[in-house]
């Protein structure tokens, strides 16, 4: 299947005329359809970059939210104002209240800034994803990602009126088979790249993953953690990796030193043929 992914919003930009922010939004085009994958932090940034890149938010066929953090959901109301009623795919927990709980810093609310009911009233037709789900055109939504807990000590979520460690059971990734093979598209990879790829290989019936695009949540990762990612990617045949958003510039540089040309430069404005 012919498929192209355009990065609409990222922490960095690849060309003049675009705006950067701490957020992520991508547009997946396949066949005659288009999916908005995450909605960035700010609707104005998303709308500005989409217009500059010729990506009409008014014509997206559906929206997929990878998880419930503000920097992936904040622009959803702006999309609804432009698009009107549209299908939105998300895990039910994407609208739980969440915090960043970093040592030495005040706790920060990082929840989706929009109320579920108000989004429904604005035209969001929610499909609550609690298991793997196939969309038309062969695009797959992962459903919850299994495996051991990974790297979530600094995040908390409200469950039954209690604040507990966030295990990110709301996190989804998108799996699409393009002309170059299977591609995994992540939001932040809070469940870890190993768990994510294990789930992707299960859904692809163990066919190899050729491309990985999105946030890998490696900002501030130590050498041991980064080396484990290098070894994982080596074991998977060195897929093409397009790191975005929360991967971290130092971590990207480390991966490129170890893995060479399979680690690509990506930012808002990048177009990737799948």
C-alpha cells in the first residue's frame, strides 16, 4: 500500500515557515484516506503548520490519540472546529487526570486539557480502543501494549480517586504496511521500545518491522539504557528510525553514532514514504 507520513508538529522544524513546540502531530495518508495521529499541544501551531504544509485538517478522515498527555491532545478542539464531526480513536484512560512527578520539581498536571463531554459536543465521535483494532486500508491500532513496566517512575495517574504510578495502559501505536514493509508509528513510547516492537511483531505475524517513526522517550536516558536500545535495533535488523519529540537530541546523536544511517533526521515538515 502506498502510504506517506508528514510530521505536522514537533519540538523541531525542518524548514522555514513552520512553528516548533513541545508536542507531536503527524498526518498519515494512505490510498484516498488520511489519519491525524495526535493533535500536538496547541491548536494554533497545528493549524499554522498544517496550512503551510498543505495538509487540510478539514478533510482528515479520523484522528488517533496515542495517549492522554496535553502535548498530544491539546489541539484536538481546534481540529474539531475546522473539521466538524469526525471519528476519534483513543483508549478510555486517555482522559484520566495525569501528572509529571519529577524529583526536585513541583508536580505538573499533564492531562488532556479538554473534557470528554465537551469534545463529544464539538463533534468527536469516540471509538474507545481496548484491544487491537483494524481500520480500513490495513492500518492497525495496537490497543494496550503489554510487557513489563518501563520508565514510568516519574508519572502518576488518578485511579479510583487515588494517585498511582502511571503504567500507560492508554498508550497506542499505529502499525501500517507500506510499500517498504511494516511501519510502527509511536506517540511517546512510554511503554518502552522493546514492549512496543514485541506487540508490533505479534500484530504483523512476526513479519519484520522496517520503519519506526515517532517519540521514543529517551531524553535523559543513560548509556546503559541507550545501549539496550542499540542492541534491540541491531537484533531487529536495523530498521529505519525517524526519532521525534521526546527522543532527545543527545540520545539521537548516540544512536546515530552506534547505528549510522538507519537513524534519520526528522522534525516538523518531514515527509516519510512508508
